[in-house]
């Protein structure tokens, strides 16, 4: 039976004003399993106004930093109770392995705890000024209503890195999940409700890019837009900000290189590369999808990887022994198939996989490894967001760096070598927001992430992120008791 979800506006669960809904399909079965309200522009306007009211006049506007910190700790506490329910909803909606969504739900609370602890540590400063100058204070203040947009993958985590610092700093939020998979975020709204946040502080609107997303990012009361998604959508978000001059951060896709030198440890390489491209079925912004192998290890690494890829258990994302679930959307599978076919037609050679994984239903795709003799193949230039790895050969460090840098994206990267100096030089030479040496994909909430170029701008995670949800105000206070000087008399 289809599960009918509601959105969350001004502290209450509700349907769209005109009653319209859209369906969500389970990617493992291709069956409709849930439906959501299709928010109208008026619904989004109501949510933004509720958030604005909460920011300017509601009890949230009068909370101390410590109280906000305590609210975030209550969210963490509630999350610990309902984590398993959230993970089942996310897996059903996106096909991400239950083992992984369970693990992610388990440490989601840590993110809220972390920013809860930072809430009362957002400090201003007093720069040194001359003895005859007024006291000069810099205070940090929240921005107002934050419009947050997330894609379908790792949505609870990605949302947490927006919600937690934004609320800790005193802002209010309207969050829009992806129309491809909104269940986990709407379930999460129950957590926020149970945590007792004042009405309007946190709102969820569900719907597609237009009118829901577009109305949110261009709304005149939205002061800050925090967007995670693809580069083409980001261009629309940037255009929309022309309307409201909102501050933007853009967390976009990647085409991250993984460089393997001749002296690398083979077991580490095989595990690291498998994790870089086949974990989460390659549906990760940080996926290491361009493998660069030095001549001396090229054949050996390929042999090991082909065996490993062939052993990966593709199947039901709810099952404990599954290692790779389906792609989350049919659209993504179609894109992968098209770019792969174009690349093979242009001369790329499939070494492993290359097609739909043999199941009747569901958007499953085989772990795929493709040898490319250059970078000018569609699958090397474009983000596929799936379990497809291109492999290229290089002679020396200089060539590895040149190939790695030759991309419109700059989100992440990795290097494997026993020579730390060479690995470090490589890490420094390749543009990226995060870089792994002799490992891949490991992360924690204290480390920032984000990119440059087509991977966007801004950073999320870590201490600095909280400052991105504040702005400074410079206050000059003349405490000398002296009369205000005549402005037309120069001293
Ligand atoms: P997408 O760009 O299609 O959609 C992202 C979100 O934008 C969705 O909620 C969508 O409804 C919304 N949207 C669409 N049109 C809009 C508009 N005109 N105005 C406002 N919002 C609009 O991306 P996707 O396919 O859901 O996600 C995959 C992409 O996200 C990949 O490129 C991936 O690399 C990227 N991603 C980046 C990160 C990161 O941290 N950098 C993390 C995860 C995913």
C-alpha cells in the first residue's frame, strides 16, 4: 500500500494547498511505494513566511546561544531513538544499502551534538584601535531565513550539515528534499517536531524544481541559499539569486581522480579504489571515478580490480549480504548507459561489467571498469554518478598531476604511494576540497567538504561552517564622553 506523507510547515504536518501529490518509486522494485504533497508556490511562500516570522518575532529570535545549543542536543537525542525508522525509509526510497543508511543514521546525532556544542562559541572580536578611536566591536549575527536544497543521496547527512550550523547560529530554515526521494527528510521532520523547536523554525516543503525549488531559492525573504545537487540545477539557483541577492553555497558534483603510483600497497589500492567507486553504487559526490595508474602497476591493479568488481554482490538493498544496491533513479541509469555507449563507440574498452545487473526489476547496474587511452571520452569528462570507473595510464608524477588536474570538476581526489613526500606533493597539486592519502571515503563531521569549478563553492562541515550562517556587524561606540566632532573641521 502506498504511504502518504505530508510536508511540515509552521509546526504542523500538511498537504499542498491544491491537494496535488507526486509518487515515489522504490528503485529496487520499480513500484510506487509512497506519495508526497506537490507544494505550490503559495505553500512555499507560507513556509518562508513562517520561518521569517520565527526569525524576527517568534521565541527563537529571543533564544540565547546556549538554548539553541540545547535544542540541537534534543534533536540528537530524538535521532538516537528513531534512527532505524529513518534508515528503512531512506533505503526504500533510494536503494542505498540498509547497512549503510543504518550506520549513517547512527552517527547523524553526532553532527547535531557537534554543532549544539558550538552554538555558544560563535564569538565576535574587538580589533585594536588607537586611544582616541571609538570602541570598535565586531559581532556575529544570524542571517535570517535559510533555503536549503538537498539531492536524494545521503540526504539526512547532507541536510544535517546545513540544518545544524544554521540553527546553532540562530537562523531558521525551509528545507526542500529531492522529488526523487523525500521520505527520509519528511520522517526527519517528526524528529524536529518531537524536539520541540518553536513553530516555523524548521519547515519542509516537498515538490520538484519548479515551482517548489525555484520559489524557495528566489523568495525575497530568503537571505541564504544552501544548495547541494548537480551543476545544471546550480546554474538555475545562481540565476534565481539575482532576484533576492541571497548568499549562496553550492555543493555540486565531482569527477575525482585517484592516482596510484608504482610503489603503492596493492591491498590498500584494491580496497581504496573499490570504496571510491563502488561503495554506494558510485552515487557519491566524492566518488573516485577516474583511476590513474602508473605504467609499472597498470596490469596488476587492473587484474585485481576486475576480480574484485566481479565478486561484488549486487542485489536487494535491505539484505545484509548485499554490497551494491540499485541506482536511485531511472534517469541516472539512462544517462550512464548513454555516456558509456558513446565512450565505447569512440574507442574506450570495457574490462568488467558494462550493463544492467541481471535482475528483472530495479535499476541495477554492474560494477564497471573501462580502459580509456585519453581523457576526451564522454564518460571521463562528465559525472556519471554510478559504479563506472575509467582507467588511464601515466608515466611519471608530472603526467599524473597533469591528467588529474585536467577536469572541470574539483571536488575530491586520492593518491596511493608508500612515498609520503610524493603522495603529499600530489595531494597539494590537485585542486580539490578534500583529498585522501592511502585511503578513500573515510570522513568525520569535523572535516570540511566542498569544491571549486563545476564542483561549486563554499564548504560544509567543521567549525568554519557555522560562520557561513552568520554575518559580521561592525559597531563603533564612542565611550569617551567627548562631544561629537564637527564633521567639517579636519583635525
Ligand atoms: P539535482 O540537481 O537534479 O537536484 C538537486 C535538488 O535541486 C533537488 O532537490 C531538486 O528538486 C532541486 N531543484 C531542481 N531544480 C531546481 C530549481 N530550478 N531551483 C531550485 N531547486 C531545484 O541533483 P540530483 O540528481 O538530485 O543529485 C545528484 C547531484 O548532486 C550530483 O551531481 C551529485 O554529485 C550532487 N551531490 C553533491 C554533493 C556535495 O556535497 N557536493 C553531495 C551529494 C550529491
